[in-house]
C-alpha cells in the first residue's frame, strides 16, 4: 500500500496540464509548477484522504455500522451551512471572503454538528438510533442551508455550489502545512487510542472489563473523527465517499481488524485513493476540472456496492 | 494504556492538551492566510522588479519616487479612481482597497511602490476570467492582449473572442474558481482580470498572486450608474496604453445618452424578468443598473428602489401571484432570453400561463433581450437607445427584439 501511495504521489507530481520533465534540470517555470502548484496539492490531497479514511473508520467503529461517515453524519452539512451563512452575509454587505474566514466558518459548522451529535449521544443509548439522529442533524443543516440560499444572490449560489463539490485546486503553502500539522495531530491522537479501540470493537462489556472508560473513549472517537473531517472540509470543501469507501475496502483487503494495523493501512489507502481521484479530477478533461466529490463517488460507490454484494452473497451461501 | 482511559481526569487532561495544541496550530493557520496574501503581493512586485532589473537595456536605477500630479475625476464611476504621477506613472485604486501601479513601457519600477501591485506596460497574456470585460478589450482593439479565457468558446457572444478562440490565439484556461495554474505559469500570464465572483474564492486570488500573477478584480458590476459601469473601460485603457481610445469610446456612448435627455419622461413603465428553473420569477430590482438605464431612456422601471436595501443583488425573486401584483400593469415586459431562451410569446406563456394576463402581453409590448447585456457593457448608450426606441415605437434596436410581430 505504501508502494501504491508513492506511485500515485509520483504521478501526481509528474503529470499535469503542462508537460514537465522532472528528471531534467528544471527551469524557473518548471520549478514553480512542481513546487508551488503540484506539490502542495499532492500533499494536501494525500493527508486529506488519510484524515477522511481515519475519520470514517472511527465513526464506523463507534456506530458499528459501515455506512457511518463524516458526510452521512452531517459534519460536512454543518460546515456547508456555516459556509453559506458566511458567504451570504459577508459578500451581500459588500465585503470579501478571506481564506481564513472560510476555514473558520467550515470549522465552526463541522464542530457544531459534532456538538449536536455528542449531546444526542449522551441521551440516546442505541447506536442505530444515534446514527439516524446524526443523519437528521445533517438534514437540519441542509434545510438551514437551503433556506439561506433562497435569499442569496446568484453569484453566491454558484460559488457555494462550486465549493460544495470539494477540491484541492488552490492548495498552496503555507496553508497546506497548517492542514498537515492539524491532521497529523488528529491522527496521532487516534493512534494513541488504537488499543482501547481494539478492546471496544470486541464489545463494550469486554472493553469495560479491561478497564476502558467506554463513554470517554466514545467521546474521544467522535471528537477526533469530527476534527479530522472538519479540517479537510475547511481546506478542501466537503469530500464525499472517502470516509465510507476506504475503511470498507481496506478491511476487506487486509482482513485485519486490529486498529494498530488497520489505522496505518487506512492512512496509506485513504491518501492513495484521494490522490488518485484528484489526478483524475484535474487531468481527465483538463483544463476543465471535475469536482472531487464526483470522482470519489464515481469510484467509491461501485466499490462499496461490489463489496456489499459479495458480502451478501457470502452470507447467503452460509 | 487501557487504565488511562479508565481515569476520567486523565481523559479530560488529554482533551485539554489536544485542544491547546490545535489552537496553537490554528494560530499558524491564521498567520498563514494573511502571510500568503502579503507575501504574494511582494512576489508580484518582485516579479516586476526582477524583470526590470534583469533587462540589460535599462539604466541602473536611480530612486524613482512617486509624485502625484493629478487625481482624475470620473464622470460616473465610484468604484475606482485613477491618480497620475510624474514620469507618466498612474495608479488605479479600487474600492475594495486594492491598488495597482501602472508603470509605463520602458520606465523603472519605483523603489517605493507604496504597497501597490505593479503592472508593467505593455501587458499581454492576460487571463480574462471576467468575461464581461471582453467587450471593452474588443472596443479598444486589444483582444490580442488576452491569451487566456475563463469561459469556453460556446459561451462567448462577442465575435472577436469567438474568432480568437477558433484561431487558437485565445485558449480556455479554466474558470474563475479553478484556473489552470500550470498553463498560466508556463505561458507567462502577466495579469489576471477577475470579476467579483472571485471574492468567494480568496484562495484563488492568493494562489495567483503567489505565482507572481497580479490580480485585478473588476468591480464594474457594483456601479450604480450604468455609465459608471462603462467607465471601467478607462481602467483597461490605462493598463493597455489605449487611454485615448477608451476616452473616445466612453464619450461616444455618453453622447447617445445625453441626446436622449431632452425627450423627457414618457410615463411608460417597464419590467424585466425571466422564469427560473424552479418556476420563480426572477425580476430585475428597482435601482439596479438596468432600471437606471430605463430611466435614462425616458421610461420608469416598475419596481422602485428600496432605500433600506444594501444588498448588491440586482435581482429579486417572486412567486407569480406577487409578481402579478407588482408588475402586472407594466406597459412593457422585457424577458431575458439570454438566461432562459424563448423565441415566442407562447414560450413565455408555457413558462407560466399567468403571463397572458399581463398588460404588456395584452397590448403586444413583450420584448426579449437578444444579447447578453453583461457581455455588452461597453454599449450602455446603445442599450439605452434601444429601450428608448422600444418606448417610443421608433427606430431599430440592436439588443432588444419585439415578440409577436412575426
């Protein structure tokens, strides 16, 4: 999986709308293309994919349901809601959106959704009910978004639609460095929790018998999952399917459920998958760039369906 | 490790520590945002200064200081101002706070540019994401200065742009939200002209400036006065070294508008609208640029300007019931066929049968906009003349067509 990631990363840096021979001495323009355009984009796509994969894994473990993911649970919807609020009111008053404001708006929305889910988690004991509640939170955020869009001008609507498709086209240092640091902090936190997560996966009673504070662990899983997806949403907009498809795929491929092995695999696979989708999005119809969510759904959804069909067939045979 | 998670206090400490770490990192995020903007402005200057420094034909620089000689007075525009300096330098200050120093051909870039983004003449290889400005480039005979388009060939209605795309002199280079940075870099884009849509995508502006490409955000759409919108041709004239041509074009259109002043008000009312995909009636607002043009033509726009409305939107949405109330008695109805294409009265009635009850329909005074007004902002006078012809029933029209005369 590491080799796959390195291969895809190499292609991401080497290939683009302009032909650059990376094995030859680079001119000033070529250097700018490689180091200022392709590399920040490659790095951001890779760490974002890793973050989304780990985030999806945490949610799927928490809810014990393979369809749980940051997109499904309303975290992306919350980010979109606060983003449209910011866009509509700031720009309608003649002001300008700044990158910092966009990041803060996305973050705030994602964490707001997380807070609502957390509040619900203290009251709702059933995981399946909590999953539905999370989906409802997403619907509420979407309804608020649509309500605000009704009064927004056409340019804001178009821009919001573009943002909501997700993408890494304007990735640049040092913003990318900040995203990398934040995501690494989040992933490090998840890594620290890998043993208790492993115990939790065996059952809550089993985990409690080993001395795990199950409620505390659940709280941290939600927080870290939301944090990781909030960072990605802030820098790249909502990116769908990576959080659902990659954990599913990795578990099937490596046939391991130990978090200490699974988490690194998810990081590598999430990074590779997102990088691959980003390459397709920017090169397939260059200079027109496809929306990232379109590509991730195009590749991710059939994979999930295929695996589910295989799983159902296996269960029926049993 | 498992005992750690048995201890609630330690969990709380972990959360607090992690939150603090995150906040510290976010401070880097905040610094990074502003850092990249200021850094990119300096980069744009440095690109220009390095270019000047690298030119062996230029003399080694003496300090060039900017001394103001005049501040030009605009006839109608409020979103920009032009200041002239000694030595033929000029600056454009836009209402969003961005300032551009236009350096004449062959002149030195001043050591102290006072924080302005430097644009050195002659300018070529322009990336034009603001398609509304192409008409002005065409008017100035400077379409060849534009190398990169933000829209595709089929989306252009200006034939100079269509021809240039067909010949390959003008290439599509990604839209405003996702330009092809690589092509812009390798082909040496010297200026990106964006419209206010890019204010929703500040990261694009930062990225372009980080690559050394100055960004001019055209705020003509924020001008209340239609002649103010057209007056932006002077900005492009200054940048392209075609100031005389820009002044001539502006004066010609102004003369058309001035000639209509003597006719006075006809007392007739006009409404402009189209039907959106979800069935709402999207109507041009009172006080908008088109409403002002109607008044300049001797008509009255049916909707009045709302004094309390600070929004920069130029349209308002209605359900048909309310729209009939506010606009059903308008003498003339102009349907925006460039957004929602219609060829006949039946097409409009198909959108909503209630249109048949409008006074304009009953009187046979339904017109359509045949050409995109936003791509013809250099023809304010012609458009006002068209509206006047519509109101008075005389004269050929260029951008408007009457339905039902076939």
